[in-house]
C-alpha cells in the first residue's frame, strides 16, 4: 500500500494501541474511511490514532470495541495512552491505592485528588490546558480519574485515611468569583470528609515553619498484607518506592507531621473560618 506508515508498538502506548487498531481493521479488510464511517468519525481521525498522532479517547476506544466486538479490550488498553499526561509512576500508584488498607498523605498547595470536588478538579485541569501542558481530552480523563479514585474508597472494609494538608491548600484562591462558589463547595466536602468514621483531616499551619518534615506531596500506603509503599512527586515526575527500608523513615516523618499539625477539631474550625471569609 502506498504511503503506509510502519508502526513500532514499542515506541509508546499510543503506538501500541495504533498497531492493534490497524491489525483489527486489516483483519476486516476495511479502509480507514470505512472504519471511520462505522465509528462515527473520519478516516483522517482513524489514521491519526493508528500512527500515534492523536490519543484515543475513552469514547473512541469504546466505539472501536463495539465495532470490532472486542468487549472492553481496546478501552482498557487506551487507558495507558490517555494517562501519559500523568506523572511517571502515578498510574501504577493508583492501582495500589485502590486496594490499600491505610493511606497517609500530605499535600502542598492544592486539595489532593481523593478530596476534590469535580468542579475543583476541572478548574485545576482547565488551567493546565490553558498553559498547553495537556490537551482538553487529557484534562477530561484526569477529572474522570479523580472520580474513579474516589469511588474505590467506598469498598469494604473502608481504608483508613490520614490526610494532612498544608495551610496553603485552603487559603489559595482558585480564580474568578464564579469559581469561588466551587471553592466553597470544596470546603464543604472537606468538612464532610472529616466526619467520616475512617478518616482524619488535619491542617499543617504556616507557623510550623521548618518543623515540616516534607516540602513536597507524599503518600504512604499500607497494603492488606501490611507491606508499605510510598509515592512522592515533584512538578516533573513521581516516584513509587516499594523498598521497606526506604519507606519506614517516611512513615516516621508522617507520624511526626501529624503530631505537629493542628488537631482535627482545630483544623475543622480553621476551614470553617476560611469558608466564612474570616481566617
């Protein structure tokens, strides 16, 4: 075939998905235009996905599954492509988070994903799109992932969650006045989180100063077999640590942070004050 681009499935998750899509299409003897007509898109779109120039959205992958009768195989494979906008190590961390017996997390600057409202999450990702750090499609997937992560918390037995937020998380303005309504809803969700029987919410006040053991976000997971795992990230990458000897000092620092932070009662009172505009 003239101008048929060779695909290297090892190049990226997108290239691997594209090769699979082409194999299925070739197996049916369809042109890209014919497949596009069946899926409700153009042949040009099919070509862009096959060659890795455009990531497959969840809707695209689900449509392809329907056309080829592949169950949810393509949709599941597409997740690895869509999550390329996430920091290194984070998709793997999320899989462990979904089965953890206990979570200890510390966040700086923004409300952590497990505690975000959909509106708060969408506001954060909209800014990433504005900065051209991610595409609108990737922003939608990130927001959807927040909901998926929160849904896993409804499992039984419920995981224990110890969350410590830097004071900046609740004081940082989110933008225009209309967005502030979403921020007030976010405060309400934090207060609801604090009332759950399996959670503890604390604020690390600015006055802690150098006594903060962390300067970047950190999470420690205790898995059902009591093994430990930590996840830390900077603005550019994430790191998943499984070696217990490295995780234990981080766990110790988490305990020290909880001891230094405001009690849950004092933290809830502070959030109430900020919500009323009287910090």
